[in-house]
C-alpha cells in the first residue's frame, strides 16, 4: 500500500516540476514511509510513496516499460494467477511484485485489464507514446484517488492534502456539496466537499490528454453480472463459506506479517476465524476498548481471543483521548465526520504500527452486502405495511425493529414511533429507498449554515443527482437490492472506507484489507434471495447460519449494535466545553471560516452548557460532531502541515527526456 501523486505539466520545466512532485509526495509520507521515487518527462510527473509489503527488495516505483510508466497504490490479490496467465502469453518479468503484473497486464490488455483485477487500488499510468494519462480505481472505491483541475492543468493524488502545496491553490469548501455530504454522509458520484476537486468513482477509469477534456469510462457496476442459477439456502451457505474463505486466503498474501481487527461483533470474528483456519501460525489481533461501558465490547473480544488463541492487543479509549486526537484524525479524513468513531481506529492503527504490523484484515462491507444496517429492516417494514396501510397489526412490528432500544418497545412511545414511520409510507419506494430516512433525519443541518449561502433542503434536486448514478436495470431489482446498491455507493465508499477504513489505517502506515469486499463475494450476495440475508428482522442471516457452529454462540446471537465512540461527552468537562472544542466553536473561528451561522451554533451549544451530557440523542451528537469536524477540516485546508522528504529514502528517479 502506498501513496501516489502526479500531474500533466503545463508550460513548466524539470526543475519546477521536480520540486512540485516531491512536495506533493512529501504530504503522503504516512502512506508510504519505506521509500519514494519520481518520474519526470516534458509532459508528465509522477510521484510515489512506498509501503513495502510484496517483493520488498524490487517493488520500487514509479516503474517503467518501453511505453508505460505507473504509479500504483494498492494490492492486486490475484496477481500470482495473473502473472501465470501473462507468462503463458509470452510476457516476461524482472520482479515478483504485483506492480509489475498490473503494468504488464495493462500493456497487453489495455483498459480491459482492470476488470481482471481482484484487489483494491488506485492507479496512474502515463502512456509515453500517445501522451495520455490513464487513472483507475478499484470497484468499490477502497483506495482513494482525487483529481484537481486548476489553471488548465490536471493534478492527481491519493489524498487532497497533496494539492495544498501547489502554488496559488488553497482548498475551498463547496457549501452545496458540504450540505449534500451532511445529508448522505457522502457526496454523490465524483463530487467532494471542495471546489475543483473530484474523486474518481469506484469501478471507473479516466483518460486525460494535455489541453483536452477527460474521457470517463466504467468497467464495473454492482449487480451488473448475470444472475446465477437459483440455489437452496444450504447451497448458498456452502458457496458463501467457500468464496469468503478464498477471499481471506488471497488477502493473506504478503511478505510481511498480517493481523486482524477483532471488534467483538460477528463480522470481524468470522474474518479472524477464517484467518486462523488459513494459517498455521499464531497471529496478532487488535481491538479497541472504552472506559465508557456504553461503547465497550471487551468481553466479547476476550471470548473470541481465547477461542482462537491469538496474540491480542487492545487500545483503551478515554474521553480525553477522543478529544485530544480528533484534530489529527480530521487531518486524515480531509472532510467533516458525523461521529467520533474514526478516532479510536486512528489510535488503534498507531498501536498496530508500533507492534510492527503493516497489514490487517477487517470486517468492513458485511453490513452492506448482508443487509446488516437498520435501513434494510425499516424498508422491509414499510414495504410490508404499505400493502395494507389500514392494518392495525402491521405497525406493531415497529416494536420488533430494535429490541435493544427501550423506547421502541415502550407502549407510551408507540404512538409517536408509529407516526414517524407512517410519514415514510408514501415516499420510501423511490430511487432513494433507505436513504429517505437518513436524509429526513439529517436535513436539519440546513439550519446550521451561514445564511449568506441560502442553503435549503431540495429533495427533488438530490433525487436527480442520485438518478444520474443508477444503472439501467435498477428498477428491476428488489427494494432491498436497491438499498444494497445505494448503501455501497454512499455510506460505504465515501465515508466508512475513507474516514474509518483507508484513512485511519494509513494514517499510521497500516494497510487494511476487506474480504467481504472481494467482488466475488459482493456479487454472490447481491443475487441471492433477500430472505437469505434478512429473515424477518434477523440481519446477516446467511452469515450467522453459515458460521454458527464455529463461532461462539454468545457472539453469533448477541444483539447487533453499531460501532460507536463517545461524541459530545468527549468535549465537555464539568458542564463546559474543552479548550480545543471551545476554540473551534467560538464566534471568532466560525466567522473566520464562514461556513456556519454562529447564532444558531451558539443556541445549540447552550442546550448543554452547565448541564449533564450523559443522555444525548443521536441527532445532537451528529450535529455537534459535524460542526466541530467541519471547522477542523477548514483549519487544515488553511494551515497545511509542512512536510519534507528524506533524501536517504529515495529509491527511484527517472528523467525521461
């Protein structure tokens, strides 16, 4: 895993271009602390930061053939099989790394090569013959890749902070996109929260020529593969077990030790079990524990550790550690967050790094593909209820939605809960599916913004944005399949994999690998009957039934709870805001960045000043975290960190006249 940067040179020279590509690369040192290299030609510059995992001795980049130059961030897990295929076609190799496999596959197949990669990647390829740049990203957007269009030149980078070193450029918040980010916890398609910066969507590649508009192509879309023949539930269990085990085995390919995250939930427990099944060596597991018992899952983690016999490490999280590390975490997320959950993962990756581990397997993706989110249950309820709106029995299922939440089963609260869900009966079955409820809950954020921007909630405009990314066969899917698609396109790709996945692990030079996001697993799950994944209200049913005999029953049958960390409680001491939070919430700093309405923010905070913050609801926690982290993101855009390159770590310098 690495960091990449590059740009098409516009009326520049080698000296200036060389300084800029080194400066851009220096901002990505955390992504690749083991070495760096550059490529310069009259038209193109590429920079690379290396985190050496495969072929430690010979995998340096940028890498060049007679025609192509590559800067590559990621892992192609099936590179051994692809190498054999290429060798059978007469292709020769000089290294054993997957980078050369990517380069030679592209040399032979062109852009068709991307569909053959089982991996997580962001790629910059310079075609020396046709003078064009090809950039590509993995199917689900696991690895980030951004493009900046500035003063007639195109710049590319793994992280947006690499653009901060470009003379005359400063990241500026796009308020409309920021509000969209607030509604969805992500921006739609290729948009970002900054002006002139876009994200290459997952499953796409783009071609850039100097002085011409880019061309964009999609090589993969969720659900586009042909539906396989129907299978029984028992057959589905067997197929799922086989493909997930193979996904784990592929992700254990590494020349350095591989560990696993162990949260105490079923997803990470299954992955850790499959790691243990796939290796004879005792391996390391890592988890977070909380001083606040509301969030702590240590007992489940300990049970799984004892069951597998792993060498286990736990990072303890306090209110103080969340508060004191949020600013650094936001430096890496590069955008606002909505809960403090990324911070413990930021600290956990530091512990992983300090224990000499570069690669961890985690359970991300299971909730999306196996219907583990609340949105799937709520959609199922609404769909069932809508078929007989006058029924008095069907609304009673509301009480079964969340058995671990007291107010759902409280008869005194039922009337209010019924009225809330009743409001969605006429608008759940559209292109927003489960996002309708999330958007409804989050639209209150419009009140926060500086009134000069005239931000207002426009649901039809948002629906139009969503329609633009929907595949032609979207309407033929079940409503739960539609929600599967949208959850992966919104919450997963732009928030969880970024703010809690890649960014928090790579902040400390740790590569995360996600077996549930092997495209074979995703496609298999997509085409299975909905009832295999959500049986009545039993979420991830196929997962629990497949592994119920090999995972402790207490973990298999424990109530589902989302991974969370203390939000507002971390920023109050004795009824007052901590110094850092008070600074970013202050009228002076709100005025400085100009994003929010200081009067509204002040009234919001007054609800908690000199009062207990023990029982704050979801919405207030979200609002506070969103505003605070947005202020911090604006700070980092205005005050980029100064970074330098160690000349001793330079591995490659190519001057291509």
